[in-house]
């Protein structure tokens, strides 16, 4: 295995000097991963509850993914969609069979790009322009996706954004019903608000959204970029609601960490107008090969069920401990949020010092997104370490 190219100090210095400066960097380097473990340049091991910010549901260096990528890299990496390709064709049919509704699929390269495509398709198919999204919703950073994202600090420096977007309180069917009308192209919802604080949809909310959309001829777009591919306890979170969306938007763990996004458009709309949208890298054989291996691994290793069981156990453990710094324990599957009575940033640093990498979801929510392949032993260590750090003062 190749040695890290630079010393830890040189890694940190080079990123600080030549990176664009957009990210608040943590005081460590990550150079290798295996399963739910990450390793720094000095070989220290961490339990990964960042999970590639949701892209690493299969953990790191999963043998089936490594093999699929190696094999396909030696065969064909680039192949624009003007040429049919074996890996893409196989993936499209395999993903279509795994989706909870009959669909046609657009392939792209990231979450924001998938949201952009979903928004464009909604305008194209409805002939309308207005989009209803939700307060605390997160859909990405490109201009269209950002217009649907709520957080003012992400939006304000980039105004004016795209016209036609409105935000309603999440989880409130009456507010949604009051906002949707004959000019609404689409309602865009996360089944669990991830970035916005790990807030699962209240029971019946997604079904109410479906009825409201149907009553006005608006499309229902479900953003499963963070909840998809087993994270929620089912392959897609929407399956737990019994609701059929018009579009399902995917990315993050779709190709086990390879950059990829996708939009599944309900079959009833038929094919989209040729030339109306596209992507150079979209549907490239390397990402498709990784995504095929990922889909097989989710199924063969029973990862959605394992995520459901492990997540339930973790939430029950946290709740039972009545931790003095915790206001509420929330989540679905292995998407876990602990709302704290204080700011989360210092907690994340204490956890790092104790070998657990975790994420915030807003200023006072600790978010845990471990790979679904995490061992029971590591799950228990995470619960013990987090509980210890949140015991006070
Ligand atoms: C991460 C995320 C996005 C944006 O995905 P990128 O690949 O970072 O552009 C959009 N929606 C949700 C729900 C996400 O969690």
C-alpha cells in the first residue's frame, strides 16, 4: 500500500495554503479507511460516525467495491451517454428494479446536481414554475438547489436566487396545504431533515403531502440523498410511509463513495424531451460499476435491516441514560441526532480526542452517521464514548 505522500503537518499546511478556504478543517489528517474505521497519517484509528457525510454507508475499502472499481477502471472509465454502455445499462435496470415505483432514471455526479435536475424536470413536466420547499430543509449549494435550501447563512451571500421558491414549516400539513396551488410545479421534501437537525417527518406528513400535491396537480419530489441506500432502515425511507413520489432524488451512498447522483422519474411521465438536460460525466461506466456493486452489497449484507436494528438500539441506549446535556434523541435507522442543551462544536472535538468522528446538524445537534457495516462492538464504543462526553458538566 502506498505511503501517505506528505507528513501530517505538511498535509494540514498545504490544504490551508492552497485550498479555497471554504471548509472549517478538523485538526487531524485522514489517509486510510477500513470498514467503519478511519486512520490518520500516524496510524491512529478512529470510529467513523461521519460516514463520508452520508456517502460511506458501505464503509471504507469494501472488498466488493474495490474489486468493481479496479476491474472497470482497467476496462473503460469515460463513455458519454450518446453511446449505450454495458455497465450503465445493467445499473439502470438493477436500480429500476430496486426502486419502490416504476421509473426512468437520470444519472449525474452529485446531490446538488440531482436536485437541480429534479427541479428542471418538475418545471418541464408540469409547465409550472413554483417550488415549495421547507424551513430547515437542505438540498445542496448550486443556485437551484440553494434556492430550495432554507438556511439563511448559506443563501444570503448569493442573492438574488432563483425566483419561484417558497419555504413552509416542515412537518405541518396545514401550512403545506395553504401554500400549494395551481401554480405549484413541485413540493420538495426530505423524509428526515438531515442537515437541518435530524428531524424525521411526523407520521402521516408524507402521505398528506402526497394528497395535497394530487389535489393541485403538483409533483412530489423526495430528496433521499442522505436517507437513501439503507441509512433509514429500509433501502429508501419513503418505503416506510407507503407514499409513491413523482421523483426520488439520490446521491451520497449510491455508488459507495464514488461521486454519483440520480433522479428517478415516475414511469407515468414517459421519456423526457431529448436534449432538455444532460451531463458529461453522468452515467460513466466507473461510477455505474461501483453503484452496481454497492446495490448488491446493500442487499446481500442485509444492511437496511442492520441499520434499523443498530439505530434503534443506539437511540434506546441514549434515551435510557437520561444524559444531562441531551434535550432530545431523534432519528431513523442509523441517522441519529442528539439535540444538546449547549453548542455541539466543542463536543465534536472532545469526541475526536477520544477516537470518535461525528458531525453537527446545526449549532446544537450532534449527528451520527456511521457506515451501516459498523460492528456491534464499535456501536457499543460509540454509545459509551458519546454518553461519557455528554454526561456534563
Ligand atoms: C448532502 C445533501 C445534498 C447535497 O448533496 P451534494 O452531493 O453535497 O451536492 C442534498 N440534499 C440532501 C438531503 C443532502 O443531505
